[in-house]
C-alpha cells in the first residue's frame, strides 16, 4: 500500500502532478510552492463510497450538531418529539433521488429516519 506524503513546510497532503516538460511525476503541495520528485511513477487512487443511510448510523450525536438545520414540521414516530435535525443525501449517483435524513433531537431517543424527494418538500 502506498504512503501518504505530507509537505515538510506546511504539513498538508502532497498531491501527484505531472511535469510535462521533464516527463516526471512530482508530489506538489496545494498550499505552498513545495515540490518533491515522486519515488515511483505509479499513482494509486482509492475511492471509498458509502451509502448515506450508513453514514447516519455511524455518526453519533447528530442531534446536538449546531451546524445542522432543525425543523419542527416532522414528528418522531418513536417518542413523539416534534423537533429533528436534518440533512440531504450527498449521493453522486444520477439515478438516486434526493433523500432527507432526520434525527430526533430528544437525547434519550435519537431515532433516525429518512424521506424520499416527494415527502421532503414539506420541510
């Protein structure tokens, strides 16, 4: 498995870049002018894709996240609480419909549910 390289000047990730004149692979910092010659000409790309509903189960304390919008237009089916935080699916698949994910704000409950695009227009 390849290593992730970091800039010695600003500690940001170094990204692969081709020097077309010298025909070599370089590792370049996007935040400062630092450049290194890559130790190999191979570039590995590893993409991890998650289903958005899986991500909601992994992240704890979503209901206390101050950056998420809140709504009182839904009611939790588990405890009857009338407030929830919500966020939109970040799926990049063109055939995927928009989904809103809700998390009950009651700290004892924290029930999670979703609505498809036809149901989500009410919030």
